[in-house]
C-alpha cells in the first residue's frame, strides 16, 4: 500500500461538475493498493497517518497531529501510484491491485479512518476526478507499507 499525504488548507474532489468530497484543514491523501497488500499493511499505514505530526505547534515546529488540530481527510483512490515506468514512456500498472479488491480496500481504509474519529471525505473510486488543493507548506509525505 502506498499513500501520498499532502497537508492541506483546503481540498475538493469534483466528478462530473459535482463536489463529492471537500475538506478544510487536514490531509489530502492519494491512496494506492498493490497485489499482495494485506489488512495488516493497511493497519500500519493507518496508524502512521493518524499519528503523523506535521502541523505546526505554537513554536512553529511540526509537532501536532490531525487530531490535535481537528483536521479532516480527503482520500482519493490512485492506482497510478503503482505505475511502472522503467520500460519505455508508457507506464504499466500490472502491480496495482485489481479493481474489485482495490475498491473494497479503499472503502475499508476510509471506513477505518472514520472509526478512528477522523472526518473523512472521499472521491469516487474509478471515476475521472478533478482535485483542487491548497497544499500548506508545501508539506508532502510519501508512505509505503513495505517500508514500515
């Protein structure tokens, strides 16, 4: 599992000119799954995301978590995080988890964030989404479950 976390002042997801997800202060997260990912690897990523301290404290240091600042999450499914670009200029996506399983994992990931008490907005899995984001900092963190 791979996620790209961007600290956001604001983020929206629009599909067919309709806003499907919108947050203010928080994280906009691109979420990708690969074949072989497990619920255990998802739980490791979830724990890191929830505890990640990348919001500034009163001294201007990145020391506060999402919960500390009442932050929200906009989670966007993103199979292209597993693009294989080593052979030519057209990326392949054979490492990405198959559609049906990835859809279930994405829903479960978002549900678990909600269960942890974090307001979570979503994109629409498999849709052509337009993401608008004000990246705060900018701060961008890439996590891969294979590195945890």
